[in-house]
């Protein structure tokens, strides 16, 4: 049986995850990640789990050489229509590794921790470290235990761009080891529901995983603008650097 991220979820919920506001935020987000990574002109950048290419496309517009990798082929086809100059790779993040190829890599928008076996997360991190040039940097942006605990609500709803309503049911599992979420999209008499799970990391746990994967240093931030990772953090952003 396919895991949740291998099914219809991405097409059915594309309008939820990649609405107008998400696209409008991209230039500001890329400003932040370029500064944190210290990207120089013509840097080779890997966008692992690039989705429809929001950040890959913006990075390419700014002159960086970008490789976008994603498991969902329709998203890559959509992105390819926008920018043929980007290298779009259909692949599983657990398998992708290109030894010493990139100056920097990013994994954004909670695209980590999907797998039932935590060893798969470690495998992804090891492959990322191996894919960087000496001294290369990796930036990951995700939701952490600390940030989620501060604002957790078991249920919620909001209206989507197309007038549909999204209902959200959330459940913490395994002593804050993960979260199970059900999204139900309702438009008129039509209704679709999908359940997905994610492993949750604290800042310390994620930093430890990255160091164990081979990264020399890990610095934590509370958002892409470089704010500290403290009680007011917006997200968990980890900047890990490969050995020089």
C-alpha cells in the first residue's frame, strides 16, 4: 500500500498548500535563505522536495544554477513549463545523492520527516551532506515541537482562494514524536479528506541528527530572516555546514 505522500494528496490539495499567498511570499523567503546560506553568483543549489518549484524558480531568476528534485511528477511538469533552464529531477529524497556537486542545498516548507522509519530521515541527511562540496551549506525549514506546542490547536478551519472551506483535525502522537493531520476540503456538496503524518523534531534533536549525518556545524534560527530560535520563533530553521 502506498504511503500517504505517494498518493493523490499532492494534486487534490495543491490549492491548499500552494495558494496565492504562498507564491507571493517567495521573493522575501529567498532573500532570507540567500543571506543565511551566503550564496554567491552562479552558485550550484539543490532544492530537495521542490514541489511545483516555488523557490527553485526564484533562485534561477536570480542567476543561480538550480537542481530541483521531487517525487511528484505532475509538480515537476508544472515547474518545467515555467523554466526549462532549471534541472528538474524526478526522484525520491531518500535515494538522491550527487557526490560533492552542490555549493548549497535547501529543504523547505516542512518537507522532512514523512517516513515511518526514522532511519530514512538519517539517510536523507547523510546523502545531503555527501552531495555538498567541502564547506557547502544546507538549510532546512520545518515545524518543530517547540513552535507547534506554543500554538497547537486540535481543530481549525479557513476559507480557500476558490471559496472552498478546509477543515483541519490534528492529533499529537508518540509523546510529541509526530503529528497526524486530516484535511477535509468542502466545496458545495463535494468533499475530499486526506490524512498525513509527520515526525516532529525539537531544535536539539534536529541539530543532533544533522551532526550525526556528517555536518560539521549546525546553527538554529527562528525564521529565514535570521531571528534567534527562542520562545518567539516562527519556525525551526537549521543551517548545517559540511566539513571544509
